């Protein structure tokens, strides 16, 4: 004969003896897991912030390099404009 089980419900809770060794052990393990998870999240957050600072610094350095190269290009274009036509060898016509 089959025994009937009470219907499983997310609202039904198992009665837990909070004084039991098993309960205390589970709570301690859970507390350790929570602490570990939170520490890991904090480390990840700090690493992300550090990377963001590095990327900002790198971005600024690259913008400065682009500005420098743009100025250098404009200077060289100005110099080439001053060269008389036909003065450069192998100039295409």
C-alpha cells in the first residue's frame, strides 16, 4: 500500500530544533559560506574599481598621445606645403 505524503509547498517549513548540534553546525557552515561569498564580492568590486582607474589613466595617456601626434601631423603638413612644387624627387604627376 502506498503511503500518502503531505503536499510539498514552499510555505511549509520543517520544524527545526535550534538547540540541536546539527542546526548549530549547519548555521556555522552557512555563516562561513556567507562570509566567504561577501569577501569574494568585495575583492571583485575592489579589483573592478582598480581596473577602472587603470583604464582611465590609460585612456588619458592615449588621448594625450593622439593630441601630440595630431599636432606633429599638422606641423609636417605645414612644412610640406612650404616645399616648392617639383622639389621632391619621384613626385607623381
